[in-house]
DNA sequence: GGTATCGGATACCCATGGGTATTGAGATGG
DNA sequence: CCATCTCAATACCCATGGGTATCCGATACC
C-alpha cells in the first residue's frame, strides 16, 4: 500500500544538493533578518527551507559558517543593484531624481534587506572576523557610489563640486542612516521623506556651493 | 576572628539601593554594547557591577526590563549632549567646523555609544515594543538637530536653504550612518574623514545651492 | 536591644538549542 | 541486481543561562 514509490512508479527523486543549499541560504536570510543572528534557531531555518537540521550540518559547518556564507554571497549580489542605476538619464537633475526615488523605494519596501544589513553591521561592530568580511564590501559600495556620482557630474559638464570619494562616503552613509531611521520610525520616515532627503543631498553634492 | 565588622569596628555598611541600581545600569550598558543584547549574560553584568544575579532581579524585572531601563535613561541623557553645542561660535562657518569636529571625535572615540546605538537600532527594527520606546527619542533627536541648524542659519542672516526638519533628518541620519561605517571599517573611515563628510554636508545645507 | 522588614547572595530548576552519532533511503557503478 | 557511497532524517547529548525559591545579614522601627 504505502510504498516509497509514487502513484506512477516514480522512485521519489531526491532534491539536488545545489538546490538544497540554495533553499537553506534563502531561508537563513529570511530568518536571520526576522529574528537576528543570536535568536535564530537552526531548526527553524531548516524547516523554513523544507528540511531538517541534518541538511544544515551536511551543507555548512554550523551556524557561523552558514551566516558567513550569506555574507559572502550577498557581497557579490549587492554591488550589481547599486551600479546600474543612472544609465538611462543623461540630465543630472533627472538622474538625481531617479536615483533618489529608486533608493527610497528600496528602503521603504525591502525591509528584509535593511534588517539584515543592520544585523550585519551590529555583528561587525563587535566581531573582528565579521568585520574582516564586511569592511571590503562596504569599501566597494562606497567606491561604486563615488563612481556613479562622478559619472553624473561629468555628464552634466560641471566639475565635481567635492571629492568623489568623499561624496561616495556621504551618499553611502546617508543611505544607510536613512534605512536605519525608517526601520526605527517607519511612520515619520516614509518613502517620500527619504526621497526628499536623498535628492537634497545629491543635488547639493553635484552643484557647486554658492561662495559666501 | 573573622567577624563581619571591619578592622575599626565599622558595621560593614551596605551600599545604597540607588547606588546598586546605578552600577548595575552602567555595567549593563558596557556589557550590552560589548556583546550585544542576546549574548549578554545577566551574571556577567552583575559581576561587572560587583554584585550577583540576585541584585539584578531585586532591582529589575528581568533582562528585558533592564534593557528597557537603559533605553529610558539614555533617552534623557542623549538629548543634552546634542543641544548645547553651537552656543559659542556665532560665525556659521565656525559653528559648522566646531560641530563637525565634535561629532567626529565622539564617533571615533566613544565606540561604546556607537555599538549600543547600533544594537538598539537592530532590536527596534525587529521588535515593535523596542520601537515604541526608540521612535520618540529619535524624533526628538532629529528635531534638536533641526533647531540647532535653524539657529545657526539664522545667526548667519541667510534664510535657511532647505526645510529645517529635512535638514535635521539629513544630519541625524548622516551622523548615524557615519558612526556605523566607522564601526564597520575603522581604518578607512577615521575621525578626519568623518569630520570632512559632516562639514561638507553641513555647509551645503546652510548655504543656498547655486541655481543652475 | 529586640523584632520586622528589606534586599542581595546562593543554590537550584529546566527549557533551549547548537552540535554529534547513527540510521536508512536513494543515487551510483559494476 | 547487488555492493557501495552519499546525504538528509532522527535521536540524542549537554552546556548554557534566564528565572525562582530560599537564606541570611543589614537596616529600620519601636
């Protein structure tokens, strides 16, 4: 009656290893973002992925390694999203408006990303091993922002008002700060407000200050 | 021989309750900042304060209440530090320079504050009870920043370049973002860099943008 | 100074969850 | 078709740490 074969005789194929690993990582991202690293249980992550703890220990060395795998994976995926953003608009003002809107939307809508980022930052602030993984990624993000800004300033014909590296740092940190503020007080710091803040600073950085 | 009395017959006075509470709170701030909320052990906190777990449960309802007490306490102390800052310099440029230097120093030197702030933010992002305590505090901080900025702009005679509330949000979030970045990558984001970033944005917010 | 009360120390309980050893189903190869 | 290997499922171990019950010395009050 109850064989291990399906109704059509299929021998219940086993899910591929890659797939198992993928699902575990995705589930881990969700759970870590929702509960934080320390309060996340490996069993919950496994369940969320449709497996058990055994799968976790078969694919990763343990909790820390699972988290580190997420960090490494994210550090690649994160950069693409930032880079290709200001490609279509050639008018600097339009580019600024588009970028501000895009980033504001992401901050307001993708709270999972924000939460995970905050968790990573908090861990990095305390644990040097995490910091060693995170610091290079952040550097790359700042440089990507600097490059985008320089590009836009260049297309506008104006010489960059401030050192692009400094501008990149400012935009990067402001973005993270706004994300944090939105998570802490979503009512007061909504998408529109975030957008205005970003647009204001971007414009200020791209147009030379009035000498006074 | 071994009485409970000191060498001069003093009856070993017991530390005042207020004092016990004070020391426990101070120790808790240190430990929470160092290890994060979840990884902090009540016994470690008590030991750090020179007591035992019993003292904690005698003065606070438990771990969560201890943390909440810290939040409430900090929310008062935090505002004073922000407010009285730009009182001495009347020249806007000087005020900006002084403020940027002061904040940069605090970010670079007082890592404990930064770590605790990050931990609080991460908790608030996940837990609505924490958020309910944190959100009003953040609002007050933003408003304080807005007021300071408006004051400086006013003393310079120039009409504020942007809405003070928006400017307050920007400065507040940039500060937090810079603090986070310094914690994640202290080498690259040092005090001087933080200072430059802050000064740049403050100047931009206080002088009207060149119309282009 | 004797007694009641307070408050921190001590000892204990036990739910939690990371980690491990073992099992057994399904792939793999001869 | 059988032997072998792979890998997730299962069952288990046990250190950890929040919370509690109790004790006992110090203070307060009469």
